[in-house]
């Protein structure tokens, strides 16, 4: 893998990790549905020129071979994949956004990253066999989750619970991406899913939050970061970098997102984790790395990376 690709992937992980700070700060001004709606809308808008640029680079129009226009059947699959991924992304993003209000950005980053362990487990129900390595990863991750989230009274925090459910839904989202991405143009599908997420989030936004323009303007910096950088720019960087990268190494680099979230929460927000919580982070990160190591058997399940 080239140095250029490695740098692009590290930058992507950094952008995603710091995005948890933007999400937390944004909650000081607007509600979670408003944040998700505007963030997703910005992400979709940013990807439109990216699609045009990539089409120019490939000399095509998003067809299966990237050099021909899409056929009607390809457009149908693209639309179906974009809508289904948008439904899952809407649920996961709003759960995460609600959870960030009640927990630290470091915890949110590590708990969300559990999808790397959860995806192979869900794959079992799709007749994808999980090896012993995955079960060891699960055991290590659960131990880490206990140290990170469970208090002395053996209860899990409200925010941690929302983010944990978010990780489960993100796992479903990743499986949808894994199914549709080989069949369609990934950037186009991501653009569609962002707009679907924005439209669906707008419903509870207007019903329950009734956002004011002044509040949205006050949250402009977090929204721009999460929408333009985290959604639009970082996803495009990932696509360009992985054209010249081993997928296993790429996933390992991108999993640094959880580490960057802890560092960003500490530097920007002063959210310090205690020794027990740091030990939990270390165990969960070890589980994430273990889950990404190559499988020996061809029929074991591989976990793609969440693209934003």
C-alpha cells in the first residue's frame, strides 16, 4: 500500500473520530433529529460534485464497468440500495446523536466501533460462518464494554445504551452496503442514502423539535464539520485511498477512529476517562483489531468499513 493511501486513510479516521466532538457540541444548540437532518443533507449535497468529478476521472456514467451509463435495471438496484441504506442510516445516526447527549465522545466512539465485531455475528444468521477468532473478539469486546460503561450499580448509562443499539443498527447498515455496493456505484448510493436520511429525519425534527434558524446558525460549525468533512470529504477520501490499499490494512487504519474520538474528547471538551474506562477502551480496540485480522478459511465473514 502506498504512503499516499495510508495518509488518506489516517486522515479519514481522524475526521471521523473528531466528528463525535462536533456531534456533542451541536447538541448545545439543536436537537438530535435536526442535527442528523441537516448533516445528512449537507453530506448528500457535497457528494454531488464528487460524483461528477469521479465520472470525469473514469470517463463514464456510473454503470457497472464505470465507463458506460447505467441501465434501467442498474438504476433500480441503485435506488433500492440507496433507500434501504438510508432507512438504516437514519435510525443508526439518530440513535447515536441522542446517545452522544448523555455520554462522552470517547465512549460513543468505541461503542459505535463494535459494529466491526457485531457484523460477523449477524452474518451467522445469513449462513456466514464465524470462526473462533470472532468469538474471542466478542468476549474481549464485551469485557471492554463492561469496564467502559457499567457503573458500580451494574447499570449501563442511558447514552451508552442508545449508542450500543446504534452499533447494532449500523451493523445492519453495513450488511446492506456489503450486499449492494458490488452491484452499484458506491458514491451515488451514498448520496441517495444521505438524502433519504435527511428527509426521514425531517419528520420528527418538525414534529418534536421545531428548530429555529438562529439555533441552526449557532450550530453551523459542528454541522458543517459533520456534514461536509465527516460525511462528504471523508467518504470520498476512503474510496480513493482503498483503490490502492489492502482491505484488511485499510480497516485496521480506519479503526483508529475510536482512538481519535477519545483524544478529541479530551483535548477539545476536557472529557477525561478514568483508569477503568481506559482499560475498557484498550480491550475494545484490541477486539476491533482482532476482528479485522485475515481469516484462514474462504467462507468466513469479512466486515466492510462503515463509510462515514
